[in-house]
């Protein structure tokens, strides 16, 4: 697959370059900062974890909405669909903060499953591009975390914080790699 096809979601209409390469760089940096905050967070309350999950999902929705504004064709439809799904999951996490961890883990497991599947599909489509396998690994880890989150593995509060942090970290790394790939499209 050509670099231009991978860069398509970030290209401006009518231009061959990738002038929006900095968007995934900023987004990825924010995801990594968020992951650091999550890992240092006091995980003792259900409400705090619900707010963290809601923030992760709403941030994902915002990123997908920004990406949709800069895309065209089926990429735009995919970005808009993901933005809507992530926004719904984020709102549900805020509306019912007192629900059990099982319900919250199920909602977050669904988010991880969608995000991981998307990352794997994009990585497979970008097989010819340098570092395409980073997205494949990240997506696989997110899908494995989704199944782990859906199970009953005890210590739900601690594990839920780890799931949120690991997902944010994985997404941040993928976004930063994407940014540098878009910045130097001739390196592949």
C-alpha cells in the first residue's frame, strides 16, 4: 500500500502532502500524558474511575471528529461512526458513575474491542508502510484487554484503572508513530 493511501485521513483536499501531520502528534502526546495521570491516580472510588473512562472515550470521540473534518470518502464515514460510538460510551460512563464495576468494565471492554479492531484494520491496510506493525500490536493488545475487562478477574477497581491507562498509552504511541510517518512520507 502506498504512503499516500495511509496518509489519506490527514491530507487536505487537493494537496498531495500531509499538512495535518501534527494533529496525531499532539493527540498522541495528550494520550500519553493522560496515561501517566491515570497510572498515578487513586483508584478507590467508582465515580473517579467512571470519570476517567468517560474522559478517555470522549477524547477518542473528539479525535475521530477532528480526523473526520480533515478526511473525505469512506474514511470520513468511518471516523464519524467511531466518534459517535465513543461519544455514546463516554456519556454513559458519566451518567451512571455509581453502577457496578462489572457494567463499567463491559462498557470499557466494548470500547477497547472497537478501538483495537480499528487499529488492526488500519495496520493491515498499511502493511507496506514502515512501522505498520506498531498498530497491529497495539490493536491486538487492546482486543486482549477487552476480553480481560469483560471477564471476572477480581480487583476490578485496580484492573479498570490499568485498562484505561494501557489503552491510553497504546493509542498515544500509535498516534505519535502515525505523525512521524506522515511528516516524512518518503522514509518508507
